[in-house]
């Protein structure tokens, strides 16, 4: 009896041990693609299709945690250790410079990505020092949501300049339980996205050449921007002071509860405004953000790109899959099934895509004018400098001018390192 | 076996555990010191190298460091001060309870038993200006008219201190209660016979005999408060003048991937806390010396 038990245990152990090896036989190449999850299942089915049509290659989807910072930490850890098991990484638009400078991702061959086929903002986000390091996969940009019904009742058209915008708020918002305009003003990455949209809208920029060559002009543009933003908060009919603690969902919730006339948020908020439980179903419109007189509106780009690891052992096969997962056909499927905003121009004209997402046409108008946050390996530090000083100025802790000067000085210091 | 042989055997037997403790304890500290003398930024792997005190020179001129240090000091002094005062009061009250003592003790410990992150999340909901409990109670009672932005500019530090005091006063109370229980009854009886007032008894008997316990509570709380991270991180992320040194270290290490500089700041924090505990230990020693 005892012998039999021992033999059984040994046999089972041996079986487990042997089943561990041999799952990768010498002929099949495994390509690992690390990215955040796609709850729609579109990516998984694309990968399945690819595997079926490419014998000898097996692509595995390594699902990363949803939190962007957690993904960043994980990738930095793997790549600093020269991990070779992951071939393709899905990167946030603001990581390109960092990963390129560290040598973690390689410039892509020209055949893989033709810039003219893509939206210009995403292409700029994958470029570092003139070379392209990733393929834009899906995109995101700041958008103005407005209450069509309230503007119509007041006989107003969608405001395009800040003056008209404030006037619209003052006309419509007459009681204290309604806000004019909610956005993201907490001290976090989202504040940088919001701030830049105001800065670009008054004609300013944080372009390194501009900052280093003309610091006084850059500072005065930032001062003007901060005054504009503070003015919105100071005006009772426009932005509540509590916006200084708002992130995306705080602002979005107010809008879908019907308590704000305007909202600045990302495209995802559209789905939330139109779903059950929202008090503004069918009443929401999309437009570019306002700009200063005689200027242009720009939106901050978000989104994700796919890059090739410098330590991949199967470059050829990984690049082939990269072409596939960013092809017209793949982007179309992800747009239809997952509502992922495509980065290829042609996908916005696809009838099937537009039928599944009619609002994509409105978003496309906004996407034509998108710009990137400062592209530098030091971006996290730059972001923190902007966040802290903008937040302090909006809180009234320092003057707009002092904040502007600090931003220009510190950014110039970081960018020239 | 004679005494000497016994001692030698003891030494040998302790060596493995001691070696383990030294390795696990000392190794990270030493490697942190070494890292602080290097330039080690993960994003610039080709620039890694020894820089001597370069990181510390950078630290000296880093306005964010000094600002965060000041904010940490403000937090530590305020919250530890409040905790000692309230903790002492609570201990004195609890000491007098005869019935329901176990229930009172258990309830009192509850905030301290909660994981900090859970407590912080709970407080961030209470502090919410639109849907939070605090504003709704204050407005209903007519104490304020417009909702206060508790986690916003001007008030955020107060909110963080409030949450911390709520959470860790029980720790002080427990220590001081033990101290109170250790004072022999007959001291009080003698004092009452001699005609001492409550305040005189408190000043001449209770307080001096409690000093060592106060010192212990002070030491532990000061060291912990100086290193606070999770409460601040969850409530404000460091915004509106609540960023403490630990939050800055986290950012430098994990957002900027700058391990050399992050280690230098950590070494600075270590030095400050170490000095602070030396001072407090001295105070403890003085306090526990017999008084007249």
C-alpha cells in the first residue's frame, strides 16, 4: 500500500514536470505582445486570426494591468534588465522619447509605417530626433462636450472663442446648482493636458526651441494662459473652484448628471453620456475647444503606440505581426467592436466604422488639430513642474507671472540637460 | 560546560540569525548609501557612474526638497502634538472607567486597526466637497454656508492631519494607558491624604511618572509621522502643499527612474530621522531618571 502510494506520487510529479517543458517545440516561434486589456475582445480575435494564418508563429497577448503607471513601471523594469521574452510593447504617447533615448526600443524600418497614412499628431508622438520608433495604434484627444438643448433654448451657437464661451455660460447658468464648465484641474497628469490646450489656444507653446530662444515671450504666453484659466474659475457662472480637485471622472459625472453646460474630457465620455443612467442622453454635442481671438484650437493627444523591443530575438516575425495589428483591417475591427479611435486617416471614412460610431465624424474634426505634450526623456519631471506651478497659480498661492517664470526657468534647465 | 564554553557556544548559535538580520537589514541600507554616490538613471543607462557627492550638491539646491521637508516638519509637529494631547486625555479618561472597559478599549483601537489606505479612501469620501459627510453635516448644522474644499488649497494639510490624528491617536492612548496603570495606587492615596488638588496630583505624580511612556510614544510617532506616505498619497497625491519627503522620494525613484538621486534623498531622510531619534532617546534617558 505504501509502495503503491509512493509510486503514484512519483508518477504524478514526473507527469507535471514533463508537461512543463515541451510546450514550445523547436519550430514554433513565440511572439509576445504586451499591452493593456481590450475588454471588447477585438484584439484577442485578431491575434487568433493571425495565429491561424501564420503557421510557425504563435503570438501571445500578455495583458498588462490597467493602470498606466503600473504598466510603465513594469516595462521599465523588464527593459532595464534587457528582458528578451517580450517582443512588442504598447506604449503611452508620452513614453516614446524616454524609451528611445534609453535604447529600449528601436527605430522602425520605413516599410512598416508610412506617415502620410496616419493622423499627424500620433505620428509626431512616435517620432524622436527624426526617427520613428513605434506605430500609432489608437488615439485620444481632449474634446469639448456641450449641452445642445441648453444652447438651443438660449438661442446660442457653439462658442468658438473664449469671449463667446464665457458669454454663453453667463447667459445660461443662472442658478447655483448648475456649473458652466467643468474640466480637470487636480494636480496630476490631466492638468498638463488641459493647460496645454489653453496655452496653444492663445498661440503659445512649450516647444524647446521656443522656450530656450525666447524665454520672456514664452513666459508672457504662459502668464496669459494662467490668467485665462484663473478667470474661468473666478467667474461664478463658469468654473467652480472645486475643479482644482477634479480628475476625468469627477468632471464627467457632473456633466452626465446634467449639472454642467460644458465639459472638457476625452472621447470615452461620449459613451458614458449616451448610456443608460445618464441624464443627458441625446442632448450632447462635440466640438473643438475654444481658442483666443484669431488663434486656432488644438487638443492634447492621448493614445497608445506599439514599439519593437531592442532585445527581441525574433525581429522579423515581430515586425510582421506589428504590421498586421496596425493595418487598416485591424484598426477597423477595433473601431467597430471596441470603439478604439483609429490612427489611420482612411478608417474615418469607412462606412462600417461610421455606422457603428457615428460620432467619430465629429471627433475626426477635433483630431485634425492635435498636438503633443513636450517630447523629452525627462517628461515626468517636466510634467511635475508644470503640474505644480499651474496648480499653485490656479489656487491663488502664487501669481500667474511667478508661476510662468518658474515653469520657463525650470523647463529650460531640464531640457538643456 | 563552564561559563566561557557556554558563552562561546551561545555566540556560535546566534551567528546564523545575526548574519541573516545584518544581511537583510544592513545590505539595503549600505547599497542605498552606495547608490546615492552614483549617477544611476534607468533612462540613461550609458551615463551610469560614480559622482561622489554630486547628488547631495543637487539636493542642497533643490527647492522641491526643502519645501517638502518643511511640509513634512509641519505635518509631524502638528499631528504628533495633537496625538499626544488627545491621547493623554483619552488615556486619563479610560483609566477611570470601571465598567465596559473592554468594550471602550476595543472601540478606541478601531481606527488604528484599519489599514491606512482603507482609512484614507474613507476620509477622501468624507472630505469630498460635494457629496462628503463632513460638509453635509456642517452645512446642515449651519456652521458653514458654502461647502469647504477640504482637499483643496489652503485646507488640505489640515485635512491630512485630521485623518492622521484620527487614525494613530489610539496608538498613543494605548501606551499612555499602560503607563497610567503602572503608577501605584498608594501614591494617589497618599497625595489625597496630604490634601493635594487634582491638578497638583496630575502635575507632581502622574506626569513625571508618565514621562518615559510619553517619550516612547513621542519617539515612535515622530519617526513614523516624518516618513508618512500612503495617507498623503491617497488623499491629495501631494497637492496643495501636502507633499511630504516620502512622496517626493517615490516620485524621483518611480516616476523619474532616477535611482541615484532618489537614493540621495532617502539617505538625507534617513539622516534626519536618525538624528531626530537620537535627540528623543536622549530625552527619554533624561525623563526616566528618578525624579525627586
